[in-house]
């Protein structure tokens, strides 16, 4: 019993350590541009390289049903080790744009054996209250994604290469923790043979499709927002010349607050329903996209930063809930494959939105480009919309049920 209580914290810590590889390049982007004579469009290209690698990796993992055929913890360790090596390779002085893009692509490829496999491991342990467990797990992803920005701030007096060294060491540590302390879960049902049909068969389930398309709409917004948080802060600095934000620290905090959001949404979903809380979070983040031009024009730095924290909170709050809905509407034998497939498609979508912002940033006033991020959430809201009881009614039902039990 004692071990079972430690399992979730270990998975969470491992996920945090390994997903720090994701935005390691973004945190030192200015240094990479200077050191390797890159142009300013490198932000979008390097972020997309990681996404491309992740997409290709999840495609391979899904088609070969790797997470369901082999020990997930061993897959996690292998990918953490290899991902850390290629992340470390960026510090080589002889790098060019092509070699850096290649290294980031391969790092993204091995992240495909970390993020969705981590969720698969959690699902193997926590069949009940999965939404709460995945809330902690995706929260770890968020903080891990934000961590390189904090590392950049912490190592400001040192060379930028230390950020990449630190994240590589963290990833290796996370993989070792997972393989040594997290054995195969009690709800794991491995498949023995390759099942190529699993890639397509999961979408026959209507509830699975609904959750998946809601997730796709959410992903259109999420990574584009995260990737451009430093640019958003810089844009405000330029427009309001008296303002000078600590961009690395604020970028970390704005992204990292989403970790708290994931945990809270996991708890709220147990009271009000997973789908309902996902809908509300998606609606609020969509609203942030639409009102972003207004917020750029506010003279109050506090109001603008408060708005970004609000956006950073709700842009990710629905992510563990969509993953929960996907996992619950998939058979145990192909749960890992289903999560990987949805990740593959979702991250494919992020490349389109990131590149769209990258193009629009140079073509039109950057104050207005973030409204395009509302496209995905609007589609997701349409897919998720259905007649359900208001939250007030559900809350009263819960109180009534609790009162009857106490009597």
C-alpha cells in the first residue's frame, strides 16, 4: 500500500524531469540565434522541429503499438536516455541551422515515448479517478515545459549551454526514477502481436471521437500560445516603451501556472463532470484569444500580466480532462496506442497554428494575430456542446446525496 501511494508522485516527478527537454531550445533561443547566426524566424522553425519529431515518433509508436506491447517504464527510460543525448548535442560549437533542427526533431521523436507513455503508465495504475491522476501528470508536463525558462533565469550568469546540460541531466534522472520505482501497473493488459488496425479502429467509438476532436481544438491554441509567450511579452514592451519585463521569469510563471490549473480541473471534474469542466476551460481560453488585441492596448502592466496568467491557466486546464475521456472510451489493450494516436494528430495541428503565427507575425500588426488561435477552441466547443444539467443542479444533487448518506 505504501508503494502505491508513492507511484503517482514518482510518475509526476519523472514526467516533469523528462518534459523539460521540450522547450529547452526556446529558453535559449536568443543565444542560439547569436551563436549560430540564425535569423529571427528560427523561433517558429525550431519549435516546429520538436513538434514534427514528436508527431513522427507518435505515429511510429502508434502503428507498432509499442506502449501496449512492451513494458511502458522501459520504453520511458529508453526514450528519456536518447532524448537527453540529442538535446545535449545542441551545445556543439559546429552546429548549423540544419543540424540544430535535426537534433530538435530527434529530441521530439523520443518525447513520443515520454508524454503519452507517462499517461499510459498512470492509466495502468489509476483506472478509477483517472482524471485527478492525469491532472497531476499533465501538470508535471506543464511545469516541465516551463522549466527551461526558469533555468535560463537561474543560470543568467553562466553560458546558455548550461540550460541544455541541466535539462538533459533532468531527463536522464526522470527515466531512471520511472524504470526503478514504477513496475507495470495492475490494470495493464498487454497485447502480444502487432495490431495495425488499432490505429483506425479507435475512432469508431462516438464518445472517443468527441473527446479526440475536442482535444484537437484545444491543441490548435495551446502550443502556439506557449511558444509565443516570450514574443507576446516582448511585443507589449515595444508598444509601451516604459515597460521592461523580466521575460524569462514571466514566461516560466505564465506557462507553469497551468500545472496548478491541471490539478484543480482534475478535482473539479470529479464533482461537476469531466466533459463539463473541459468545456468551460476551453470556452475561457477561447475568450482570451478573442480579447487579446484589447489587452495589448491596456496601459496597466498589472492588468496585462494578470490577463496572461489567466490565459496560461485556462489554456491547459482542459488537457488532462480530454486525455481522461479518451482513455475511458478505449479498451485497456490499446489504451496506450489510442493516447499516442490522439497525441500524434493533436501535435500535427500545433505545427499549423505555430507556423501560421510565425507568418502573420511578419505580415500584419502582431497585436491581432493571436485571435486566430480561437479557431481551434471554437471547433472544439461545437463538438463538445450538448444538453447537460447546469453546474448548480449537479452541485445540489451532490449535496443532497451527501446529506442522505450522513443520515
